[in-house]
């Protein structure tokens, strides 16, 4: 018997690996020495808040696609609502996150909070796997913590 609330190993590992750019963003923001060293071999785009906001923009857009995939399981009015809601994260990030400023970082973080609310809705509708929210909450907490670091220092 399998526990359908248990996060599949591959999903967990890939989800955790997806945190690496956020963690790198936080680390290079917090450590001037690391940032200086990395700046010798990497573009400034891959350092500090810039990499966190850039990667976060990609991920929020990607997650719209995931929600769209979940919407394919719905029918009728629920499908129309699910498809409509699925595009919100991508549209949000497109219109609200314009640079690596504090405002854009706050808007990006708000987008991840909104995404988590959408994840909860899709899970409640039975469109997402039962383990989905466990994974998404864990990942979102780390993402939000990493995005908050440039706002604090």
C-alpha cells in the first residue's frame, strides 16, 4: 500500500534543486566575499537579488503551466475557472516584476504567496496530487525567506 500524501522522491529532489538559485541569490547577497569571488567568473545577472528576481520570474511563469496542467483534470465550469486562474501567476509577474528593485521583489514574493493560495484551491478541488501542498508549502517558505533577505540588509 502506498501513501498518496507522500511526496515522490523525484519531485522532492527536483523541487529542492529548484531552490538552488534562490539560495545562491541569498548567499551572494549576504556574503560580500562570495559575491566578489563569484563576480570574477559570473555575470552580475547571477549574483544577489538580480538572480533571485530573475529566476523567481521564470519559476512563477512555469508554475502557471503546472496549474494549467492541473486544470486539464477539471470539467465544465470548474475547468473554465481553473484555466482562468492558472494564468494569473504568469500575468502577475509579467506586469508587476519589472526589475530587481525592492518593489519588484515584494511583488514577486506576493506572487509566490498568491501561487500557494492557488495551489491550495487546486488541491481542494482534487486537481493536484494529495502530496502537492506539502511540497509547495516547504518550497514556498524557502523562496520567501530568500527573497526577503535583500529587503532586510
